[in-house]
C-alpha cells in the first residue's frame, strides 16, 4: 500500500497531482490554517507531510503521530521544526534551499531600494490625492549606489544580495556571520568581514538574512538599533523575532534610524500596531520568495524530497540525520 501523505496547506494542483501518483494524498483543499490540535488529528494516520513553515512540528505533535516518518517544509527556513525532537523521534525533516536564493535576493534588494527611496510612503501620498506640487525635498531619500551595504547572515541569500550591491550598484559590502566566507567567496561577493559592532556602525543599509534560532532572537534590539547611523535603513527578509519590533517602531518614530523595510514580523501574520503607525517603514506580507516560478520550484523540491525519502530511502535536502 502507498504511504499516506498530508499536504498541510493548498499548493499548486500539478504538484498535488504528481504526489498522487506516488502516495495516498490528503490535501487541505480548503486551505484552512489548522490549529496544532487539528494538525495533529490530520497527521495521526499519515506517514509523511508537506508543510509550509507555519505548521509547528514539535515533540507533542510527534508523540500524537507515531507513523510519521518525514516532514518536507516548503521553505528554506525551518524554525517551525523542533529538529531535536524530530531527530529523537526518527523523523526526517527537509527544506527547500537553493531554488529560492536568487529570487529572495532580488526581493531583498527591491525592499532595500523601496525603503531607501521611500517608495511606499510616496505611493500612499499620491493615491491619497495629496500631490499638488513639486518640492525640493519631497520624499528625498538616501543614496543606494556607492553606499555601504551591511549584511548580517552571509548564507546563499546574503551572498546574492552582496553580489547585487557590489556588482550592480557599486556598493561597498561589509558582512558579519558566525563563520567567515572562504577567500574565494569573499572576492566573488566583494565583501569584507567585520565585527557585528563595526557592521552596525558603518552600514548605510543593513540587510538581515540570518536564520532564526534562540541565539538570533532579538539580534537587533534597542542596543543594536542605537549603534546604527541615524541616516541608516534596516531591511529584514529573514524571520520575525530577529528584530525586536517594538524597539524598532520606537527607533523609527524617533528617527533614530531613517527607515526600515520588513517582510517578516514577530508573531506574523499579526504586525506590531506601533509599526503600522510610523510612515518610514515599508511593510510586505512575507513574500520574498513569491514568484510563480520559484514557488513552483519550492513545491516541487518538497515533493521530490518526499518521493526520494520513500522510494530511494534518502531525502534530497535533509535538515537532520535520520535513516529511512
Ligand atoms: C521563507 O521564509 C522561507 O524560509 O522559505
Ligand atoms: C540560508 O540557508 C540561505 O540560503 O541563505
């Protein structure tokens, strides 16, 4: 009999179709975001699952789902997984690296530019019918080309943003990361390794691209925001919780930094109400990987992981070491 698979949210019909050729598939066609209890009930008799990053896979859920062998996350980040609990339960986790790198880097750069050049604020002004005249400083923002680009978290996406800044915009690129890049990669990205303190002090535009973990929780809090230039912009395309959103809203309101661009939020889809009150922030609903082609590639890679796990005994992009 075929393994039973749950697809936890609605995804491309062609990918559901493809999975149906291999598995006994139950799909969440109504696209309901299930509670943890509902998810556990749905998963109880399943051998595998395709998740989207908003379903928490922890010890409690695993204890209720003893058949579960593999969970394929349709996301590069997998902070919705309790990896230690999954490994202890012998459950394979997988993610979708690489297929979204360039698309996500494009978005990071788009958000940086929209933030620096105040595009969202300006658009709201125009739509509100407030545009009457020219003014010398109307929506005057900060320079992108030739400025100093700071990157916190230098994985594949961070490197993609560094390349865009260095090669496309003549930016001076500095970065901080837990480990330094090889000399070869540093040369390719034209990026210089600096301490976190130096990164915060020197960046004109600071982009966060590090994975969320207990260690990166509030990596940008009151103290770090105070280390930035008052003219600087901050862009978060990584994860909610890396920035202390309440502290950021205060810094933006008091103009202790110039502007921010945020694609991810603490407690999303809820957004800190103080962020909605300040004009100098560009807000997007966690869409950095959202192009049709990339979302399809992510869904297919998640599906390929399930197929490879059950049919070849080995996942393609595992996040933990478990034997099938
Ligand atoms: C999206 O946030 C992802 O991790 O792919
Ligand atoms: C993280 O894994 C990245 O791709 O940047």
